[in-house]
C-alpha cells in the first residue's frame, strides 16, 4: 500500500478517524475525542445553579470553560426551544439583545458569587452602559461569553462583557451590579 492511500477505516468513513488507538475504551464508548475531553467544562449547569439563583427558563449560562477571581469564559447553547423564540420573531427567530446582555450579567455573577465573602448572596443589575449589538444570535448558535470584573467598591461592582458566536462579536456591554442578601430587596432594581 502506498503512503498516499487511506486505510480501510479512513476510506469507509470518508475522513481520518477522530478516535486514535491511544484513547481509553471509556472515551471511545462515550464517543468523545481527546480534544472533547480536554474541553470539558469547568462548571456544568448543576454547578452553576449552586452559585447563582437563576433557574429555567431564565438560566442563560450552560457551562463555564474558564474562571479566575476576576474573569470568566462561559457558554450558552441557543437551542431554539427557548420560550422567547415563540414571539421574537415568528418565522425569523432572533435571541433578544437584552437577554444576551442578561447572559453576560449571569456569567459575571458566577464570578462575583463564587468569592467566599459572596457565597449564598445574590447579584442584581445596578446599571448597564455602552451596550452595542453588532450581530444577531439565532437558534443553533453557541454563544461564548467573556466577562471581566473591573472594580468593586463595597457591594457595588463593575464589569465588561462580550458575547461571541463563531468568533464574531455579537454584543458588548459594561455592567454594574449590586451584591445583596437573598432575603432583602435590591438597592437598585430587581432584575
């Protein structure tokens, strides 16, 4: 057999196999490649719900890929089954820009509420500035959320966030939030 010919396994699939001989049977059985295992989320939905109080249908972060004390990279899988697509817009479903900003805020809340001093508390919007919507988000898209907390003075914090689809910037925003106890009313708004 010449070096330019595909193996029988490669030609049957029409491409180079994703699973290599060095992988463990459990990974192969799960249908995962080494890259998929390496890209496993840091936090899944259950772990996220242990940090922030949001629940379906308003939990807008599905997994966390990276997180430090001041930044996060998270994802939202936009399935098309979300409640808002029924009316926004029939025949041309587009994720509302305000909900993309909410996704950014929820990702930031995961960082803020992961800190020991904020555990068991809640983060609420105190302000939104410099919002720019550059590209629509559609069913089937995976939003990559990148948020950096830039400052915190007492219970008031500030952050900058961006939402991307396929590496293209969709939304950017500066957010302001207040950290409060769950059993008291929020000092600035209730969202």
